[in-house]
């Protein structure tokens, strides 16, 4: 499965917690940056060897693009790539950008999946997050998208928030599952360096939930999602049957994908490539001799380590057959220890994390890494 990811680095506001690459002052170079992305698509038209099965507009806030701008991007993609008629085409959208006219235009363009950034159902939390929408606006956006005919809707939620207790988290999840969505991505709040959130935490103006409460919220999420008919197919992702994100699933399955736009990453099975995290340098550099991207060839151990890290995150686990070399005696002993702790199981030659093990996923993977 081949996919194309397009990074749209534009946002109306700077969210307190966000460390993604974006800009809130982009109108002066907006057209030039989008033109550079079209040029990158043309330059890299031979890199995907199979028909494109997924197209994903991420960011940033891709719902800030006009229908005309989106149409131009789609025209370029279809001109240079073979796109499957059944391709999953996702647009990340913020509630404040969603209205009936926009939704109808997106449908006409072939967008068949929306990922809506709700984040929380607390007005107070939305305020300190510096989000541009309110609670009711978020709910109304979901309902309007359903009314217009979108039947594959994902929303984002964040837990481990300041002052989010278990009762409030339970209420949030019950309301969310009552909205008849098909997919949920839920992430624990992470305090990243160089963010406004980190500044607030350092100044003791906000205090994220402690690790015990975060773990309790995660386990409650798993339980309530299952009760609502959602399958946890990746640590942070839950979907109804038939509504797993095909695009993100290809990442976890170690499949090739093409990343277009500033800061976007690509992978061809052997090497990783990433574009420069600077809008001006990217725009001026694409197609010229300037260094607008970097790349690295993965060693055998690096490929193995990434397969372990990604595979263990999924419900299918890590198949031993995917690894180029078998487990060593020391690695097998470590696996047996994790099994004794109740953190993983070994089923049909697949290593699979238990719910308790998912709390330690990164640490388990790290213990199985091979380091030169």
C-alpha cells in the first residue's frame, strides 16, 4: 500500500501544547509555498511504485485551504500518480472551518474521511489550549458533517489534562461515543519543550495529571471504547469494524509513503527522508540545488528496531517473520520476563502487548532494540 501525506503548515492560532511545524502568519507566501508543494509532487512522481491507496492532508490546519487550492493539489496528484478508485482520502479539519458549503465542496473533491480536532469537551480547557472553537461548535461540526453525508469521521481527544478527573473523562467519552462517530484518536498530553504549555508548567500555572491518573484514564478509555464497539487497533487509535485509518495503518506496517511539504517525512522501505522545517527555505529550495531535505539510509538494526517499535503498537503485534534475523537468547529471555509480568503474549509467532503492557510500550520496545 502506498500513501501520500501533505503537510499544510498554516494555522489560525498557536495551540498551547503543539510542537508541530506551522505558522500563523502565512498569507504573504501562501501561494508560493503551495506552488512549491506542487513542484515537489512532480519531482517525486516516480518514487511510489504502486497505485496510491491513501491521501492524507495533515498539518497545521489543512481545512484552511480553499476548495480551489485543494482542487489544484488533487489535479497535480492525479496528473503524476496513479490513484486507486477506492483510495482513502482524509482531511484534518478544525470545527471553526466546518460549514455546509465547505463540506459539500470537500465531498465533491473526493475527500471521504474527516479527522476533526475536538481535543476536549471542556470550555475551560479549550481556553487555556488557545483553541479557536467552543464545545458546542465542535459537536455541531460533527453533526453537520454527518448531515451532509460524511460517514467516516474521526475525532481527536487529549487526556492526562490538568484538572481532568476520572469522572469527567468518563463523561467526555460517553458523550463522544454517543455522537455516532466511526473513529477516535486519543493521546495523552505531552509537555513538549519550546511550547507555551511547557512555559505554563514551568511557571506552575498548570499541572498535568500525574502518571497514575494518566494510566487510569488510558485503561478507562480502552474499556469504554470496547463497550461502544470500538476496536483498539493501535495504542492511540480506536475504530469501528471497517473504519481503521488505512493511511496511518500503513505507517505502523512499515509500508512506503511519500511526505510532501515543509517538515514532511517519507519512507521507501530502506531509507527515511524529511523536508526542512522552515517554510521560506522549503519554498525557495524545492527543485533547486539548495538543501531543502535530508535523508538517511537505515541499517539492518535500525530497520529492525523501527519494526519492533511500530509493530508492538498495533493489535496484530509484531510478527517474528517480519524480522530479518531471529531473536537472540538474551532477547528471548527478555520477552519471557515481559510475559511473566503480564505485559505481552506470544501468539501465532506474534508478540502482542496486553492492556497493561500498552502502558509500557516504548520501554518494552527499547529493551528489545539492537544498538550498535
